[in-house]
């Protein structure tokens, strides 16, 4: 994993605070980070990423799948993800696309 911002706000910090960041995958899918799951120690364990035309599919992605993290552009690039389990997201949490 690489980070374009290398200072006191390191990769661990940004993984814990990346809600709303855009996400791109190697197969061209795009989405956004809906939530960050933390360990009891407060470290980022997984990202909950929304994908799909209307962002109705939610995928739990382990942080080890993050290949690039750009906090300036608020962008995350994911590498191969094994066992991506998709689940339909709650309709109450849908975010409308800007017009």
C-alpha cells in the first residue's frame, strides 16, 4: 500500500478516517467508503464500500486489499479482493446522485 501524503497524518490515520472517499477497483468498478470497521484497539480492520448504479450493493473489504490511498483526492484503489460478499444495502441509506 502506498500513500501520496507522507507526514504525521499517515496511512493508518487515513484508513480510520476515509468515510466518503471514492473507491476504484482493478476491474473498473467505482464506489465510495460508507463506513470503516475498527478493531477493539481502534485500528482499521475493514471498509464497507458501496457499489452499483445506485450504490445499492455494500461490500466489506479488508484493509489489506487497499493498494493506494490518496487523502488529497480522497481516493482509494483496491487490489484483488477474494471472497467479496455483496449484500443489498438498506434503501434508507441510499445517497442520491447529484444532478
